[in-house]
């Protein structure tokens, strides 16, 4: 103890004699020096240099504790921590206080002590899930205090969705049914519904598409209204193909038109300025059709890393364009203002540039407008009367008409596993409940824009997807990139669609078909559905984390990894099922896990791990890009909306490989494609498959820990926060 301490602490010996009760139940002697070290650790992390100040602040903490304890013989470690936070804030050291709070939170996270969360676990969840629910989803009062348990959250959602039923008996029945599937983590609605259900103005949908006309007043009207939607939570898609090209005539004066790319820049900027509920960044999907005069400028827009960082880009292709590409022919370039052909270019030159830019930046993807607009039950059944769909939501899984939205829900595939078989009867049961649950979301929703409210109710579009596909395959002992997996994927998607369509038609008999059914392919059918579309496969990051399983139809991203937290502490996360399988074979050890971490999360080629385990635990970068596309195509065959999936490619991938991937996806009927080559972005925060591990950090707004890249998105492995193209 320093001379300064001993001089000041002569009258505080009683406090030094007390015992500290730690979180694990053990006890240790009270240490003023330990408090000082913890304050200094936090101060250094935010640039502090005064080595004496932590000692003085520690003494302030001691004085406060003496008053608070009032003669008690023991003091809890949590009480000491709260006292340090209080003194730091009161003495004007807000940055140090924040760093100290984060350090304490990370220590709790490392211990996995559920009691430290201050929550009642009334449905048997893990520490991680409870932590995430507390952080992002559980209802709070105006002072930020938690007001509900996990079961209470699901009850709040079930009450909100069941109260739209017509009779008390039905309200009670469906409250119980909805609550059961959510509490069992068998089916969960999208996170926007989990957060907003029960509010006075509940916007419960995640995905929106907006019209973009060649008129400045209409453009600013769309900008304003879509920003309102983002404020309440929701990503937005736009097709800019109607906007006249850069340098075109405006009011008869040549050279004044800004062009689509500048318009996109304006929308991107507004997304940065106005965040969801003031905290979370939203995102955009910008589409430009391949016959637009500015297509080359659009494709090349992201050459500067960070430009249009809140916007995903996709080129709108069709069968005519791809046939011209295959035959080496030209396509007409048309000015949307005049409808005149202004140029002819080789189709191959457009796709070649798109592939090269995707190789460099991750953008653009492709949007297959022909597959989206087939005019069938599985591809825009309103095509004949209502015209084509030109855009999707941010991640590409929901093609939507202007002003339309879609609410999402997720079947947990792992809950349909029975030993080494997949329970299709259970899947059908969940689909019937899920269709009604999501249809009720539409009736319970509020929107700040009248056109959106009308379009949502006119179409009643649903988007039922999944979580846990990769983990399900592991339970079944099936390799992700095997013919058995592709066959099972198609069979599951077919079962989902057929069960959902039957449930929708049955619901229509009770509540009526969707209002635009008379304009659809079902106009003359006696068996009309309640919903224009039913199935999609979104990224599902938030719901997957809540259900403690893998994202959507993606493979494992990593089996084990470490993340840097405050003061250089490294927290290790490992897939529980992987640990279980290693233990069953008697090969589990920390040394083996560390080898997986060092191998960028992959177990391939590690001698201690049996081949049968390596076969079923393949991560994204272990899988050939062709097999990624085959998996997407297998699910797409029975998906009436679309699919958001990242085709991961290793660093050594060439632009020619990406070009071939575009062609294969088109040939297999995929409605869109996103590729991501490892180390594409300067800001990639975590690399797999080789290469330098240096990174430029982007942190989670909730956890303040580094986000990890998964394809074109950054995700927080702790709470599930996800944002694309940062």
C-alpha cells in the first residue's frame, strides 16, 4: 500500500477487515488495491494516464461503502462494482465508467452465471439466450428496468397476436397455441414483432419496398416516407431503373440529371442519419436493371471502400439478358425517360464487370427478375393483372410490390429431429400454427404510412423461413454439401409450402382470401389462399441466437473462435454440439479446440478429430461455392418468395469463378445471388480460410464488442445484432 493510502486510511481499518462475497460463492479479503487496479485498467483503455487518480477514486469508493454497509461483516462483489460505477460517474469520469461497466459485463459473460443477470428464467434458457433477451427484447420501463420474464415476453406477443381473433374462445385457444410454440422455441416471429408487440403503435414488419419514379417530387416523397419506416424499424428496397441517366436532359436543358447513383447516395445518407429507434442502423437494397444507361456506373459505385455503406447493390437480370450472355450477343440500352435505344453493349461485358466488382467489393449481387416474375404460384401470381415485381427487401429474400411489406417467422428445424430422422408431421403442424400466427401479425400491425398499410393488407404476404438447418443436418449425420442434404432440403421446402398453402386456404374459408386474389392466378379457383405468398428463407440472425442454433439455411460460420474484449481479455465460444461429438469420441480437449480456433474456426485437417466428425462439421469456407448455390436452389424450388443466402468463396477465388457462379445460379432458378470472397472488404473484422488476421473494428451498439463478418453482413456473436454492408 502506498504512503498516500496509509495516511488516508488510518481511520478505515474496519472496512479492510471485511470479507468480499464473490459471484461463485467464495470469499476473499477486501482489497482497496484491487479496486484501484480495476479502475486503472478501465482508465487506460480509454486513454487515461494519471496513475495516482485511481488510488484517490478507490478511497472515495471505500468511504461510500463504509456508509452503505452500516456495520455489515460482508460485502458482495456486485455491490463493490456498483459503488465503483457510481463514484466514477459522480466524479465526471464517464468514459472510464463505461469501460469499467463493460469489463464487469464481460466477466459475467465469461462466468455464464445466470443469477448475475437479474432475470427470472421461467422457461429453462441458457445464460446466452437470457443475456440476449435482456439486452434487446424484454420490455422495459422508462428508467430502463426490465418488466417481464422470457415467458412474459412470449406471452405479451401471443396476447397481441391472438386478440385480433373474433371470439373469446378463439382468442384463448390461439393465445395458448402461439405461446406454446414460442416458449418451446419451435416457431418464433421476427424480432421486430418480439420487440414491438403490445406497443400503442406497433410496427411489426421488417421488410419494405418503395417506388422510385423519374420525378423529383415523387423521389423526395419516397425518401421521406421510407425514412419514417426506418425510424420505427425496417429495411427498405428500391429499384432506380425509372430514373433518367446521369447527364440527361431536365426541363429541356441537357446535362442536368443527377442519375441513379447520386439518388442512391442520398438515400444511403439518410439511412445513416436516422437510425431505427434512434439506435440501430437500417439498410437499403438498390437495384438497377441491366438495360439502364448508367449500369456500368452503378456496378462500379463501390470502388471506394465505405461508399454507399448502408446499401446493398443488385443488378436486375432477366432470361433475355442471360441468353444474350450465353450466345455472346449485345443487348439494347434504353433511356427510361424516352424509351429509346441509346446504345448496344455486349451482355458479357456487364456480367464480367459485375463479377470483377463483386470480387473486389462484395457488390453487386444479381436479382433474377424472370424467376421472380414467372406468373405462377411460386413466382408473382399477380403478374398478369398487377405487373412485375422489380425489387426486394435489404437482404433479397422478399420480392415485393411498391409499398408492400412482409412479416417474418421461423421454424426451428432442430425441433423436428427425432433421433436420426426428420419429423415431417411435426413440421406440418408448426406450419399450420405459423401461418395463422403471422397472418395475425398483419392485423395487429400499425404503419406510419397509409400506402404501406393498404398494400400490406391487400397482399397479406407472409415469409416463413427457418433456423437451425446446419445443426439439423449434423444431428442427422448428413454432410451439408452432400446429395442427401440437397434432396432433404427440397423435400422439406416442398412440405413447408404445401402445408402453408393448405393452412392459408383453410384460413381463407374462415376469414376471407387476400383482397387482390381476384387479380391473381387463383381468381377462378374455389380454393383461394389467404396470403399472396408464404415461404422465404431470411438470414434469421436474431431468431437463431435466441433459439441457440445456426442461422437460416447457412452452414456453420465457425465451430470455435475467440473474440477480443476489454483490456485484451479473450472470450472463447464453441458450438455445443461440436463439443458433444468430440466428447463422445473421447477426443475433446482445450488443446484441440485451440487448434480449431487457430484454423479459422474449421476442424478440417486436424489429426486428432475423426474423419466422420470432420465430414459433418464443415464451415462456410470449407464448402465449395457450387454446393452453396445447389443448396440455395434446392430450397428455392418450393419457395414462393426468395432466399437470402451468402455464397462464401475463399481468397483465391477469381472474378471468372464469380461470373460462373452468377450463371449457375440463373440456370438453377435462384431468384438472387450474393457472393462474398474472403478478405474482400478492408474492414473485414474476422477472417476464415487463411490470410492476415488484422482487422478494422466495428463494434456492436449494445455489447460494444467487435462485430464479425458473415458474408456481406457484420454480426455480433454475443447478442445477434446484425447489419449489412458496413
